[in-house]
């Protein structure tokens, strides 16, 4: 065959293509890796390592289908008003933002990545090898360690120097220590048996064992990729942690943080489907040597016995989309919120069965719980995420397990707080407008809203001090402070500056174990 100029051109082009294709593929792969790291470093702690959502919506090709790249770029640049999302203009370059938008719109929700018991073991870090060298008492002035309140400070970008757990003396309202958590601190729990230990979990599922006497990290472990579930057993020997990613939970030795057993979270949901599930709340109880864990998507609560093999009792058909819960009656009753059914399900942990499903307004969210004795009956208060036609706080008689009243409030609510020595139940308003700066106070006796406090920033997670004399509230987003009120006069008496404070956790809970009930009021306690 005679080779023409035309054939030569085709041959050259083919050769060039063969040479360039691997280079182009490698460049595309490198770019994808770069964008994935950009996502992990700036977005995953809120939107989920699997792109499927965590405390913020999922960002993937399905959830963003039809969305304008320009609109998505604008949201990343400017942030989202009255949410946790800050502006990334100046933090990321324009090219990075454009690349990130393209990456998100092309990336499906990822398969559930593995994080095995061996991965957990390998992640353990030891900062203090010999705990006997730690001080025998607090190295700062405090009359009772129960007066500590821990604050989960997120930091502006959910990571960096502002992400930490801050500890405050709730008598003096002064900071007494802090520990860096790398990414946003999410939950703080305390050892009921030894007051010196606290456990802090961040948004990327790292758990830090903290010595409260010296205010330093002793050990840490990574139990997954994200998920807030954390509980400590009543004897302080075990920790249980759960994840959204992957769908599992683990029991750890509380002293060493060594993993002892993992659990795959799956089961038949209330609609008869076998599902793999996120971990909802995990809670230890003063009632028994058990943990209770909610399987969010499977509609089940598992009771895990803390004995050889850690056997599980499964309570099914609790509700659709379970999330948070609180204890009452000496820890023998568990009140579990079910978002999609607008109910709270009462569970008897002794009998390990459902007592009753109670009406709970619109998208119930009970936070850490609020239970308090009023005129001889134990009342529980439940908040509701929903901005709907039924924006209420539900009040239940927890002795009779019946609805007492649904109190109209100014908007959706997230977390209630009550105390035996305080006259009001505090609820945070989370509606996306100026009302989100407010906390409303419900009189325990009249069950009416009697006062609204404007805290100066997005107000959430009210918490009473151990003695009930003071009400602490996070003023996040634009506020960047924790504000303190006299619980009776409701006069503002102090503020503590920090970057994006979120959850508030009183050490006194380990003494009372359920918000609002002092030891002599915990019905059923033996």
C-alpha cells in the first residue's frame, strides 16, 4: 500500500493519542485525588466521609442533580446564613471551589468504607504512658468537680485551632482548661465511677480520653469516619461508640481504649426491609451494666449486656429514623425520638420491651433530655426540629406515660434543659430567622412560655449547672460565646468567648445521670 500524507497524519495522530492517553488519565486521577482531599479537609466532617450527609446534607451526584454549578459555587464562597457553614472565600481559591463543585456533582454517594477492629487498634495513640504520674487532685481551683461544664467548640471551619473541648467552672464561670480535637468536638461524656476522666468525641469519630485533673489528653482512638454516638458504662470500665460511616459500633476498654468487640448495625426495619443502619444515640445507665444503642434506619434499639461475649437483646419496631434519647426513673426507662413518625417511644430497660409510643409534635428531637419532678409527678419535655403547623414542646407524664400538654413555642426546637432547683424548662429556637437567637423558658408549674431570651447569636443546647443556679447557653454562628444566666432571675451574668460553641455537657449529669432529676427524685433507683 502506498503511504500517503493522509495516512501518515492518521498514524501520527494515533501514536500521539497512545502516548497522551495515559498522561491524561493520570492527570484526571491526580485531579480527582486532589479534589477528594479538598473535600475531606473542608467538607467531610459535616457532610459525611461517604458524601451521604452527617450533621449537614449529603453532597453527591444524586443530591445535587439539577443544581446550578454557579449557585453551588456561590454557597461555598459565601456560606449559608444561620447554619454551621462558613464562607470559604479566601480559604479556598476560585479554581479550588470550581473544581470542588465539579467533583461533587460527578461523585455518587460512596459505598460504606471499612474500618475494622484492626484499624481501630492501630489508631490508638498514647500521650501519657504511666497514668500514675498524673496529679492526685485538680491543678486548678474548684470546690467540686461536678461543677465542670464541658463545651464542644466546633471552630469556624469545623477543624483547626478553634476545634476543641473547653471546660468551665460553673461557679466562677471561668475557663479552667481545654484540649484540641483537630476537627469539631461533638460530644463529651464523663466516667460515672471516677470523676477525673472525660471522653470527647469529634466529628471524625476520634475519641480522646481526657484527665480532668491536669486537663490533658491521655489517649486517643479513631472508631470510624464520622458519627456522634458515645456512652460510658456505670462502672466506668467500658465505652461504646457508634458510627454513621461505617455502619457499626464498638465496645472499648475505657482505660486503654482497646477495642473489645464490634457490631454490624443492620436489621429488619418497621416496613419489613433488611437495612444497614447509622448509629443513633448510645447511652450507659445507672440502672444496670448495659448499653442501649439506637439503630437509626432499622428502627431498633439494642440492649447490650456487659458480660462475656456482650450479648444483644433487640427491641424492634421502635420507630422510623431513630436518633436521640434520654433516661428517666433511675435509668430504667428510655425515651427514644423517632423523626419520621413524630413520636417518642418509651422503653422499659428492665423488661426490654416497648411501654408505649407517645405523640411528640413534628420531627421530635429530645437532645440530652429534660425530666423533672413537679408536684409529685415526673414530667418529661421533648423538643421538635420541625418548622411545621405544630411547633410545640411536648410534655409527658413519665409515671403514667401519657401526654400532659403540647406547649406552643416560637419555632422549631432542638434541645431542652430542666433541673430540680430551677423554675424553668429552657428550649432553644432553631428556626432560620432572628428567632434562632432566642431561648424560650417554660414555667414548670403552669407549662406556659413565660420568657424569651435573646442571646446575641444562634442559641442552642441550653444546660443547667450541677446545682441548678445557672443556665448556660451556646451563642454560636455569629455569637462566638457561651452566655450564662441566673436560672431564677434570668439576668445575664457572664459570657465566655470561643469559636462556634455547640453542645454543653455538665459533669453533674454523671451524678444525676438524667437531666433535671436529683438522686432522691430518681424514681425506681435502688
